[in-house]
């Protein structure tokens, strides 16, 4: 069954994680995504581990359902070939700085001249309306700019540190996919293409400041920035007698059940624990109390007791635990697929479920230039012209 974006063609000029993740979402939803790579390929092709050079694990997990076209866009002939492809495309997505796109002769104006209906979607470090417009940006740098390492230290870490997930790239990638989908809908209504910028810094600030703007939400401020519950030093997995457990005792009903469970219902009448507002002023004290109690039982005992009391609880998983998780096995979250060159692979499911037009795994992550000849022919280039581009180095095709 065709996915919801069946019939949409996306030119994907992105590399690394942010852009490829965004366009994989669109590809999973049914779009025909043409991954335009430089002749040396996306740098993430070479992130270890891999069975074969150029097919690294992160690349495989961000580029399924795409076709690969390798072009040296510094070459006028390759640029002309891209513009020929753009005439039949619905959107172009890129993640280098707009200044670099302009130097390649691939500005919005150039693409709009080739196709007035095209959606020109850029994801890069900073808004182009401010003094940081030309600054380079990577996930670590944007995490730092958005205050994430500072928040770790504020919570009690000995030194600032980055979150051990590519949080800026992944979250901005989701915003890019959402923006492309919304822009496609608007174009269906108006017939007009447009330029869309999705800057990393400003997006990640939405994630951080949604709660951590704190007292600065008000003018004049009502206290300092920061959300006390998130910054409480004991907001972390609780140590038990034999491991860790993740529990969230949040509302009045859950706190009452917890105090009954530990035999300390008198705390419900104290100033610090009597209400949601009172606890929100004493998160450090509340979480310290829970941490002290959790040491008195095993993980298994706490899981059973908290679930019986209808208090949200979850075992703390390792990565090995996740791969073996029975819930994920029941819903087929991990699917084994056979890649024509990389052998048996574990593939992640599309994380949305549809009653109709369900997204699916249609194509393996492509080898570099695997579809170069096929795509250039679709753009209207003659076979002889395609072979000249390949022979000159302006294009590259897989062996």
C-alpha cells in the first residue's frame, strides 16, 4: 500500500545525521527521496562499525528508502544535471550554510527559476536574520549554545557534559520533516513554492526553554530561570538494593499511594508534601526522600509494589535490554532485513502506526552512486551524456 507521501519527490542534499534523518522520515512516509552525495559520499558512511567501507551503521539507520546519486556539484555539468532533476522535484532539502549553497549556484533563486513550485528547505546552525548567520554548527556546539551541558552541571554533574544522544540533529530533523509536510500541504492549497529555514539553535531552544525559561517567563521575572523538578539532583534512576528503577511519583494520588506503601502517611500533612504546589517548591527534599526509601528494597520488589499501587515505574534498561525487550518483540519493532551487499541487518520500525497508507521499508540504504545512471536518465539526460559525466568525475556510479 502506498505511503501518505507517495508521489512526492525530494532532492536530499544533506549529510551526517540531521538532514538524512529528516529525509528518511519523509522517505518512510512514501516520498521518493533522491540522496545527492558528493563523489566521496556522505561522511557518515565511514562511521565504524561496518561490514564494508562506506556502509557504516549510522548511515544505514538514516538512509533507508532512498536512492543515491553521486554528483560533484562544483562541476557546472553536475549542477546542470541537478537543476534538470529539480524541475520534477517537489522539495529540495539541504543542511550546509546558505552561503555555501549560493556559491554552488544553488540558491533559492536559482532553484525557483528552474521550478517555481519547489520547496527549498534548509536546516543549519542559526537564523539567517542574526549575527550568527554564517557560523558553522554541529550537534555538540548547538547543545552547548542551548545550555544543555550547563544544565547537567547545574543538576549536580561534576563537569558540564553533552547529552549522549545526537539530540539537536535528531530533534531538528523531526522539525524539518514536519515543515516539509506542512509546506507541501500549503502548496496544494495555493500552488506556490517557498523557502523554509529550520535553524538548529532556535529550534533546540524551544526544547530547552519550554520548561527552563522558568521565572523569566514573566515580566518582570518571578524568580530565576530553570525548572526545579528537572534540576533536582536526585531526579535520576533510583538505586535499589540490587540495581536501579525509574519511578515518577507526580500527582496527589500517587504521593498518597507512595506514603501508604512506605508507611509514612503522616507526611501528607506536612508543609513540604501536602499539595502539588508545596512539592513543586521542595523537589530536592521530595526526591531525596524517595531515593532514601528506594535503597530499602530490590528492583523486583519495587517494580511489583509500585505497579500494584498504580505509580508509574519502569526498569532502567541497558542497550542490550532494549534489543531484547519483549514489548518491542511483540510489535515487531526490530525487523531483520537482507541487504544486497551488507547481509543481514536489524532495522528499526517506523515509529507511527496507520490504519491506511502505512509507511514501510521499501528500499535498502543505498551504496554510493547506486542509482546515478537511473536518476540522470529520469531527468532526461541521454545515455551518452550520462557516461560523459561519469567519465569526467562530475558524477559517480556504483560499481
